[in-house]
C-alpha cells in the first residue's frame, strides 16, 4: 500500500510586486480601501492557485493579510498584531536598535535587547557588516509597548484573513485544507511592558486576547498555526545564559498560555510552530531541541512544526527516538530550509522525510519548511524550494 506524504509550509510566501506597491501606497494613504482590497484578494487568489498547481496539500493565503509596508515583509509575522491588540501605545523604537540591556539572574529570567543577544555578541563584527548577508533587507519599524489592559480588537482583520483564503480556495476549486498563521501568546508578550509589571500576567493577558483570533480561524473551518519562535529563539536573548531548568520553567508559563488560548477549539485544527529565529545568523547559541521537547509536547495541539533542515538543527531528528507524540498528533518537520539560497535536492528532501516517517510512522508526518520563506529568500528561490519539497515527498511516498 502506498502512503502519500502530505506537504505544507510554515506560512509567509513571497509577495508580488503589485502587492508590495499596494502595501506601500496604503501606508502612504495614496490608495483607497476598495482598490487595495481588490489587489489583495487577487494576490491571494494567485498565491493559492500557485500552491495548488505546485501540489501542496495544506495551504494558506501566504500571510498576505498580515499587512506591512516596505519591499521586504521580514517582520510581518510579528508586526501584524500591532493593530489587533488593544492596550498598546506605538513608539518609534526598533526592536533591533540598541535598547536597554537587561541582565537575568538565577530563577529570574528577563529578555535583554535584541542587540544584546548572545549570538550577536559573539559575532558582533559579522552582524554589523551590511555585506555579511545576516539580514536580508530588513526594514526598521517602530514597535509599541503595553500601556493598558491587553484586549483583542482585530475581529474585522482576522475575519478578512479567513475570507481571503476561503474565497481563493472556492475560486480555485481545490479540495485541500487551509491554514492561517497567528502569533502565540508568548511571542506577542515580548513587547515592552509598562502596565502589568509581571511577565506571567502579560503572557496570560495575551492568551485571553488571542483566543478570539484563534477561534475566528477555526470557526471558519481552517487550521490555526500558532507561531511561537519564543519557545526556542528566546534562549539566545537571555544574558547571561540561564540554566536549562530555569528556562523550562519560563517556557512552562508560555505553554500553559497556549493551552489556555486554545481551550474549546478543535484540536485537530491547531498546530504549533517553533523555530530558532529566521535571520541568517550563525545560531551557535541556539538551545538544543532535546532540552525543550518535553515542554513543547505539553502543548495541546494537533501537530508540531519545527526546523529539521537548517544546518544547526537538521541532526535533531534524533529527539523522536525517545520521545513519543501525544495521541493523534502529527509532526511537520522542516525538510527545506529558509536561511540559505541553495535549493535542496528532492532526493535529500525524500531522505529527510523517510527518516521522520520511520521514527513516528508515515501517517504522522506532514513535510514542511523550517520557517516562512517570504521576505527571507528571493521569490524565485523560495518557490523552487517548495517545488523540491513536493517532489521529495513524492519520492518518499513511492518508497514507503
């Protein structure tokens, strides 16, 4: 019997020049809403059709509704939430700027500034060299801070996200499952807090607010993907390096918040994405997957998406040798990566898929990408990687 390995990706896909121009025009106030949303829907229709034509099985709207201006949408996965949470006051402070340096102590984890990350500290010259390739056209953007009670005010926007995708799926006639990415409570809570004065309280408030976004997505019959890079990436933003025990206690608050935010939602329409950050840096200070996998598996979701192809984490398929998946859960291992221009050979992709399939069972593997490809790679290269992903899944399916 042949088992078909299904395919998907993490979310962000390259924007078209027309959509980038429309985003810029909207930011400048030079395009009316009717014209903008006409372009947005047409762009979503096109990206959905392209995914279907490629052969992807679980697709999305490219995160095109997560609107940001600028030629590169590097931070859209995070910045989109700024207009969806109440209790925020906008600042002109860029999160990569030299903000306040914060030091953690045993039992008291605090995130320092992005400029003070331990990986950035170790490779300071490379990070400050504009020709190093670490940052790919990242635009500086202002960031808000929490100055009042956190609420959810993005009902119209998340409804639009769902409508964009369902309209495109209906137009394409594709009998496939759709998903929409949404920020996790812990990732949203990384904004500066000037109201609660307590880390756990901020995370909990974000969970209560974001429940409304997650529910709107699943109510539309779509899968919600919680983007939670904070679960792994934040390790590098704690200076000095904490103990694994302290870090796992810090993670526990965020996993509990995820479970709270998903209460009452269909578990088979939820998936969790973790990664070690999407910038093209050395990542020598990343925490091993082995150290956090037990906490990650506490998340009551239908599937777990993680890096399985990056040069720092491709070896970590071994965690599945001695960790069992929760009942009915699946994994979405990345089998093509986002921080390099080389396009993985389909044979390599197939080998990676087969490795995971032999560990957890082929019916529990959905081949994916390490992270979103939009804004991190040239569009032509990003789509070539997805083509290799689909072809590799075909090879693996045949060999299974």
